C-alpha cells in the first residue's frame, strides 16, 4: 500500500490536525494547525518568490490555496522556481505547481488561475473570500492593482518587493510599506500608491541590497534588462512571506 493511500484512510475530523504536519502542531499547538488548515490563501505570482511561499504554506498544513500566474515554465525559471524542472518545461506554472502541492498533501484544495491579475480581471479570483492575500507580482501596474483590490476588500496582505540583483538572504526584512527603504521596487510601489491616493497599510518583504549589474546580463529585444537572481534570496523571501501568515495565525 502506498504512503498516500495509507494517509487517505486515516480517520480525521474537521477539528483534528492533519498527521502529515504533526511537527508544526508540536511547535504551535493543534489550534493553530487547525486554523491554518481551514484558512484561505491566494498567492498571486508563483515565480521565484511566490512558488516557494505556496509550497511552504502547504507543507505547514494549509489546505485551501489559490495560485495565479499566466506564464509557462521556461529554461530561465529553473534556477529559482520550485515547480520548474527539466520535466515541466513548457507547462503552465500554475499546472506544474498544483500537481506538486497535491503530491505534498492530496487533501489540499488547489485552485489554479492561468491568467494575469489586473484591474480588469480582479473580480475573477475571489479576493473577497480570502483570509490572506500574498502579492508576488513583478509588474508594477498589476502589483498596484492587486494591492488596491486587497486593501479595498479589507484583506490581510503580505507583499514581496524586488528580489533580483541580490545575493544575501540575511538582509531580507519585513516592514510596513511606508517604512521600507533601499528597495527600488518598494519606492515605485509607494509612489504608485500616492498617485492612486491609497493610504492603506500592509506588510512588505524587501531587501536594501543591490548587486551591480554584470556585463553578461540578458537584454530583451525592446532593450529591457533582465536582472540576475539567486534562489537563495527568492526562496528565502517566499519563506518570509509564508512565515508572516503562520505567525499571524499563531498570534491569533
């Protein structure tokens, strides 16, 4: 009998922690584990940061997660995205990550959206039904659209700022968006919020580190520079985002 089949036959009530995640229950108590399992989280952008955040939440016992991303997996994703492997090249990022999350916990309800979040599509993702919104979007306009949508809906929002051109994960920190400094993307977000006359507060995960661009960094045909990135930083940022959800539930 396979491990999955054995797991699925274990009797479990609504208020009984999943035995897969006993180590988390030992740390926080069963109450936190139960609340986490029943919480609803949406992760928008499942690249180098968001994919690790989603995995960390599911490995901690989250059983209701929505993931949003319009891209397909490419060779350049393999260095930093958890679902990107030589086997999953060409697959939608959401499909590959959904399969991985369900392998971790077959009881996890994963809702995948293979599309871009924007002001025009915002109503499709059920933001109003979520307990937590995780922003791991790179594009500034879409990022601001998500932030505005989440704040308007009164949701707890944790947002990742720029994690490219960084090598030291120990410099990652979290703060209210209005108190961030040293991060170019956070500055653009603050400026964008001011232009939209949005004064709300949310926690941003950011790093002030900036590694100089190297001569070998790739440029697209339109001249846009593709910044280098390291999984040690992007994954660490994803873990920090996940930890913010876990700590918020634990604090009760």
